[in-house]
């Protein structure tokens, strides 16, 4: 099981913005966004790299168990 601090708050926010039903779809969304970034958006590019790297180490089951919205007040 992935701990609550596996993803940083910024990484969790990025994941929540590009979240899809499956890990592969989410990874594709983040990759597509990353391709559209300019050189001035290096920080966001690197953040996306970190998220993609961490996602790649998760199984689909672990991905499905992520609770990305506990940080956001409803």
C-alpha cells in the first residue's frame, strides 16, 4: 500500500487535475500536457516527470486505491 506521503501536495494536485479511470490514461494525460509546455515552464515539466516516475512504480491496484482528494476541502 502506498503511504499518504508518497506523493507531495503539488504532485497530488497535478494528479488530481489529470486523473482518469486508469493509471495508463492518467499517465497519457500528464505526458500530453508535458509535451505542450514551453521552456519557461520547466518547474511544471519537472513536477510532471516526478509524478510519471512515481506512477510507473505503482500497480493498477495501487493506483486505484489512491485518495487524491483528501487534501481538497469539499
